[in-house]
């Protein structure tokens, strides 16, 4: 039986159900049971603002609302576990202990072994459900993926959304398959040996179906985010909001056996309390981890380049496991594509990518032309596995011109080069679904709001964002079903042509990552890196020490053959991978299988080569 939740409808072992909702300034709250039986029950208020009542003979599936201050309007539960009729309908009682788990032997995997695969449930398969996603897990495992990261699944309006418009943090999206559907997917992942990270949003609520303001100050106008008022973590009555969000994080980890969380855009979480809410959350997750006897990981998306997020408490940090590193993506993307709009203006050279590979951040306190101020702090003393990097993700594709993937922007050889730079990096790699076989479908922004005025506002807002960010282009109409359908993966592509070759290439890269221990946590001092000798030579050459010895990386970002000089090695270099080889549909190359003396090497265009010390 679930005993640790303070809010929501909690079934008791004796056939009773305890209903609790937070509303510190309300005068009265009544529970309105609407199905299968109808009843009205007056709730009692505690000193800390929680209204509760316990009702006899309530079973899973019973539907209910709350009536606030004797109003005629009925409101769903802000801590609802399920919204079977969507964001405006009644909340439903869920038996959280009903599901019979089959993952008793699962104890998570070491963080340094994580290779993350980002999944949007609605477009991952043609059905767009938790259940249908299970069929693809074996293929992901065979490729070398060790964890899937699921975009937010908290209840959002309608059936089509990225997930960041969620308004019921505890309720699992009904169109995906609800609570039991998510549990079956997590269970299946664990049986395949895959970990699960869940993307959660604690910086804002979505614009439709958000009834939290009817109950209490869940948000504050003290701070503004791109999506409206910020969630209230340090204003009046913020204790209840902090508990609401921290309990939510523990809820996913405990009740759904999720192995980690990805906190969305923490740069939009505002808290000037003496103890930051993220530090408190990390502390509570650590306690749960000890209780469950397995590691639980909390990671964060942040564009602050601020190491405080992941530093230990003794150093004034929040002690999160890892953070996303946008600088790596931006440096790689601009070098591969040549794009320079928006924040890409800050990047574009081999020196930038070399710095990202070695130092984590490109901007660690220096002036950013895009921001027109200094940005970031130094991260070179932190281990590499505290940073998550990618070449593509939902945001970078969905907010780009045409919402196009790299497969539509660059040639095949550049896709292989990009994959190799990512997977061979010292960081935790994240792949976006379909990237491994060169999916050509866009990942559009899509919504399913019911309010025509809101739909129009979203469309006009997206147009403004595109103009400001890119200076060109116009997004697809987010509300149209076709925009959503166009974003679904075509799994058949992976079976033929260069799509099949690219998939094999990713599989080989991930195999080498394991064999050569590329996941060995490293520091900036472990990498000796050089770039081309002039601005026209876009080449990166570097050596890196791992648990099994030295590795030599050769990267040519030019669309022409070039040469590099290799010094006399202390031990012979043995070729491990040449992306230009015919087996990878490359043009072929003259690179030797073994290097035993100082020599000049000819690097094919858009190529990646890896040697290890024999």
C-alpha cells in the first residue's frame, strides 16, 4: 500500500479512501463523488492548509471533483493520479499497488554506463502508446542503448503534445495508456536490462486545464518564465508547493520504479530560499535511494553553464547527478551544418568543439556575443560523466527551421562523423529517437488544445519565436493533426540502404564505447587536444587516457581530404574505426591499420578515425 503521499486519493487496506488536497486560504472544500455513486462529503482543514476526508466503500475507478468555497463549479484534483476524460473531466481513484511487478532483481546500472535514448511516446510508434513502445525495446538494447528517457507523460490537454503543457503532475497521460500502461513499459524495460529516466516539469504549468490557482498559490507573479508565472518555491505559502513537487518526484521513482528524472529547464526554476528546492529534492531522492537499495539519478536541463547544479553540498552545490551540456551540441551542430543563427552565433569553430570535448563548457566565464555578457563558470575539475551531451534532441530539432533532423541538413558522411564525435566523447551520450538510422521525418511542435483563441495565440507566438530566433521561416500549424502525424517515426527505414548502414555504424560505435571503456570518467587533464593549424583546416586531433590506455581521435570536418602529422607513438596505434571505410558506405581511405612511426596521414573528407594503443 502507498503510504508516503500526502496529497491525492489514497486507497486504504480496509476499503476506505483518503482524499487530501492543499488549499491554505480556502474557506471550504467539499468532495463530490460523481461515479459510480454520487455523494458529497465536507472536508476538514489542517493547520498547514491541507483539506482531507476519509470515505468508506470507495474503489479504484471511482470519479470525483472538489467543490471550492461552495462554488457551483467543480474542479478536478490538482494531485489527481488519473484523468480518464482529460484535463477538464473528473479525477479518478487509482489503486497504486494493484500492478504486479516483475523486476525484483533490477537494481539500476552504474551512471557511467548510461547511453540515453530520448523517446516521445506519441510519435515513437504509429499507435503512440506505452504498450506499443515495448515492441521496440529489444532492438534498442541490441544496438547498445542502456536507458530510455521518456518525454513528460503528465496529463496534458487532448492527445497531441510534446508533454511540456502538462497540468496534472501526478496523472499519467490517458491517451498513452494511463498509470498501468507506464508501469508495464518500465517493467518491460527492466526485463530487457534498460533503465528508465522520466522527464518532469517543475518550472511551469500548461495553459489549458490548469486548475491549481483555484486551490492555492501554486504559482507566483514574483517571477516570469517564457510560459507565464513561475511555480512558487519561495513566495507566500511556498512550503506546500515545494512539498507538492518533491513528493511528485518521489512518486515517479517509487510507484513507477523509474530509475531517474530529468528536470526540465531548471534555469526557469526560481528560488531564493536559504535551501534551494533542487537541493532539497536531491536530498529526498538520496534518502529514497537508500531506502530502496538502488541508485536513483536526478539530472537537469540547464543553459546556465553553472556547476553549482551538480557540485556536492559541501561545495555549495545542489548535488544532482548530472546536467545537460548545450555547448557541446551547439559547437558540434554549427561545425557540421554551418548554421549561425540565434545562439549558434556564439559557436562555429574547431576550437569551440575541442574546448567542449576537453573542458565541458565552451563558455566558462568568457563573454558571449549572443548574450552580450559573460556566461558560465569553470567545470574542468568535475568528472566527465556529470555531463550529458547530444547531437540532436527534441528541442534542437523542434525549434529549428522546418523542424528538420540532421539527416535532412547534411550528407551521409557528416551523419557518421557526428555520431562518432558524440558517442566517443567522454560524456554521457543522449540520442534522439530515430537518429540512429537517419530518420527523415521532422519533429514538429504539436498541440491539441480545445480553445480556439489559445490555438491562435500559440501559433502567433511560435511565429514570433521563429522570427526572433532564426530571422526566417514559419512553423507548421501546431494544432493540425497532420503536423503531429508527420512527426511519427518510420521504423521500416532502418532495414535498407544507408539507413541500415548508419544503424550498424551506431551499433559499432556503442560496441567500441564498451570495449575500449570510453565511458571511463575523465577530467580535462586527461585529454591532449589539437585543432587545425589555420582557419581553413577544420581538423581535431586528440589523445585521451582511459582505464585501458591511450586513444587517438582524428576528425576531419572539411568537405575535402586533408593531412595531419602524427608523432612517434610510445606504443603502436591500432586502427579501431574508420568512418570512410567501404563497410560504412564510405569513399575508402589510405589510413594504415597500425601506426608505429611518425608519419603524415591523409584524412578523407567528413571522416572520423579512432586508434587505440596496441
